[in-house]
């Protein structure tokens, strides 16, 4: 049975492509999560460009995760930041 997850943090960091493939056979993102990740394009006109230095190995892993979800890696990072910001605001 396919399991649906509602938060990107539920997706583990994989040790191998085989482990990643096994995960995606049994798991899929909730439709709202996918819509939220693609909704970022509507805000492009209102966005500000920043420069962020990041370890190249980390960026490679982020890009691989994004590709496995058929997402643009920058959109996925923005989604992660948005989710974390909401979590932080709820905790206060």
C-alpha cells in the first residue's frame, strides 16, 4: 500500500540509489505538498534574489533529492524554509 507524507522532512537521506528507489516505491508526497512546492513560481515577481554559500556536496545531495521529486531544487529549498518558518512561528 502506498503511504502519503505531508512534510519533506519525512523523506530520509538515502545511503544509496537502491534505498532511495525502495522508498519511492512505497511513498509519495501529498498533493498539497506538491502544489505548495510549485506555487512558488507565482511569487517570482515579488521575490528577492540572495546569495547563499553552501557546501558543494550538500548542494549535490539537495539537487538529487529535488530531482527524485521532480522539483526544481530552489523551489524545494524555499518550501523547506517555509515549512520550518511555520514550525518556528507555531512554537512561540
